């Protein structure tokens, strides 16, 4: 019988064990010391948008710039709104126009338009959005975009991709837009291929903010009424005057036709209110709590648990800055119990999983400060809402068990009810249950939280806490300990999230969906010495962390950390510091990212105030 080993080009019988060990060691060394991905932040351009004319912007903020291909010519443009009521479309000059490689090029102004005001006072842009209004009949790849701008006088301006005015409309008509009023939150969404423009926002008053700071409990008695008489007042929908708090704190939403500007629907204070319990029942001790609970719902609105699958599919939720307020479209259906028959109906679809992506959107999801609201896309009728009670809290289904989890932080300045939670900790809770916690101010023990002890670093004061970041767990993160514990298999079988935390020292920490410690790195992007009380009014520094993609069209594989004087890019997979760079001024808003240079790599636009 022939030996199959004779057909090999080498004589395997002469291979020694030490030869195998040497080859294996060389392979391991090549793998360990392989060339990593090299990233480098390089300044590309700088633009000064400060006008010589001084405008009183108050507490209103300019919207973030937009990086998009407006006219479908394959070249991305930068759309910005300025304090002098202008909307500008900018682009990079051709490469041959650069005088010197070390000189930052000047952006070319492609086109601009002046925003008209309804009064003698200049109109300040407060919201900006762009989207595909329609697609070309000859090619679906050609998208005709529109630009939508909202100014502080409550006027909506809609422009073509060449900045030709299409229509104007008014919003917040039930508000008196005075010098003291400002937009606390506002967002714009051009719903793709639907012919809809959605605008949602909340107004506030500077005087009203002072009243909240004073915490005056006697404001209801200022009219001379007693507490019993105030309780006997009719519901607000039957009163002739609305209270300031009810008007200003309500998040109003408007839908317009994208071609004509005709109003489709609106949701303002007083719309879709339910009939309240009678005054006799209201003052009775038995029905008081029931009446208070009933007044929280609109007509047709139900508890969020009836839409829990759809709500979880729209998560995660994170809010750090007014620019994080956003409008999204989604498909929402109520939960149904399974049919009694053994064979389920073929036309029965749940709201989770891949079915959700193929369904036509029928709802508007509003992610705003400390709340998630869901409205009908056809009528604006409220469907449900989910409150977020604690500041600096992100929401999502962390471990894929179809239960909403809250991801937050605790510091020494906060009162912690759970005595087992150490200060300066990351805490993930599901209802009243704590899923896991871990230190984010110092290096975590490799043996687990059980061996961790409280350190002096835990008692530091956090000047500006940052909301945690929930990002999908990288599928290619593997290791011998993960394989032995079975966590790798569990991650691949569920839609799970990693929880990423940052503190003022610049220390960035990541935990897996089951509380496993992923990595921790000192990014150098710190704001530990920042003192808000010593800053000028209007110049508010905003620390932040954002999930970004290092390549255009790729998955989010890195975290961008914004500090007081530096920005850093960290790999989500292993926590390695990819790149960092100093910035010339303090950032005032989240960093905008997109391929503005049209080179296939992600660019980052930092908005800051130099004067």
C-alpha cells in the first residue's frame, strides 16, 4: 500500500518538534506586531463666519452645518447658516488651485441667499435640514434635494438645490415671539420620497427659566385663588388663557407639503387632549391620582408598552445637546398575542426584526430632551411616549432581551439610592434591577468588579457629565476568554450594544452587553479644568462622544471624543487610540462628520467660537 506522505514535497518524518514551535512563534509574532491601521488628523480648511455687524442672537443657536451632495453631481457640498441671516453652499477649490501644501485653502462660495424676515429685525437661522424631495424619472440615483431653514421669527423657508425659494410658511403661530423667547429645541426632517417636511420644536422664555430657578411654589396662588379653588378650575382646554408652562414646554410638530408648503397637520398645545374628570371627582381624595394620571394622555395615546417592540427597534436614545434632538420615521404596530391555532397566520408580522425595515413608515419618532414621543405620520396624533427621568441617561436594549435598559453614570455630587453602587460608576438598569456597574474613573481590575476597591479618583467632581454612548457590539471582537466564557457566541446571536463612557479626565471606558470589561484608554481629550462660571455668556463648551465611521458608507467603528482643546479618535474594537489633534478653540456643538473632501475618508467639522 502506497504511503500518501510520499507525494508531499518535503519529508515530514524529518520535521522536529522544535521546528513546529519556531514556525508557530514566527506566525504569532507577525500577527502581534503587524502594521496597524494608521490614522492622522490633518487640518483641511478654516472658515470664519463672524460678521462685522453685531446681531443679538440671545439664547438661540445656529444650526449645525450639513455635508451633502445637493445636486447629485458626485461632489459633496457644505451648507451653513450664518448669524447675518445667510444660507451658503460652499465647496473645496480644485486641487491645482492650492498655492502651497502647508496653506489651508479658502472655500469657494458656490451660491448663497439672504433669509427674509417678517420684521425689521434680522432673522436668525435656528434649524437646517436637507433631503431628497424626489428622484429623477430617468435614474433613481439622481436625487433632487431641497433645503429647509427655520428662523427665530417662526418662518420656514424651503429652497431648491440652487437656493431658489420654493415656499414659506409660519409655525408656532400661537406663540408671541418676543425678544425673551427662544427655541430650546428644534429639528427638521425631509422625509425621503414622501412629499413631507416635518418640523418639531419647543420654545422657552428666559424669564420663565428664572422662575424655574427660583422654584416658586406659590405661582398658582398669584391670582388670589386658594388651593381648593385652583383645583376646581376647569380643564385647560376649556380655559381662555393657557399657562406659560403648558405653552412653552410643549413640543410642537408640524407637517408641510414639500412642493407647495401647504400644511398637512400640526400638533400644538391643546391638540388631541382628552376629556378630563369632572371637577367634583378631581377634588375628591379617591380620584385625585386617577385624574392626574389621566391628564397625561392625548386622544388615542396609549402606554408605551403596547408599542414596546417597535419602540425598542427605534432605539438607542441619547441626548447631550439641543442638536441631538431629532425626528425619525418608523413603522409602529401594537403588540398582538399569537393566534390560538398551532400554525401562525402568514400575514401576521411583528414589529421587531427584519420585518420592520421593509415596512412603510407610519410614525414620527421624536427624540428630545428626557423624552421619546411617537406621532402618527398621517395625522400627527400622539401614539405613545417614553419618559427619561434622569439626566445624562441613554436608553436601549443593551443585552437583547427585548427589555428597555437605562444606561447612566453616578458621581459623588449625586444622591445614590443603591448603597452598593460606588461613586464615579457606570450603571445599567432594567426597571428596578441593576444589570451591571463598573468604575469609569480609574483602571478596572482584570479580575472583575469583585476585587475593585474605592479609590481617591472615585470622589472627583465631574464638571460636565456626558451621556453614555450605546453602539452595536463589534462582531469581530474575539479572544480566548470570550470564547471560553461563551460571550462571543451570545454576542453573535443577539442585537446587543456596548456601553461607552467618558469622564472629564479624558478616560474612555467600554463595557459589553453583559457587563464585561472591554477596554479603557486615556484619550487626552480632557476638560477637567473647565469652569462654566468663568466663561462669557453665550460661549458654552460642549464635551461629547460620538460613534463615527472611519470610511464613507462603512459601519461605525470608532468613537470621536471632543475635549476642551483636543479631539481623539478611538477604535471601538480594541480601544486603541487611532489619532488625536489639538483644536484652536472650544467646541460649541457636536462635531459634524462626512466626506466633504470627496476622498472616501471621513472629515470632521468643528464649530467653535473664537471671539
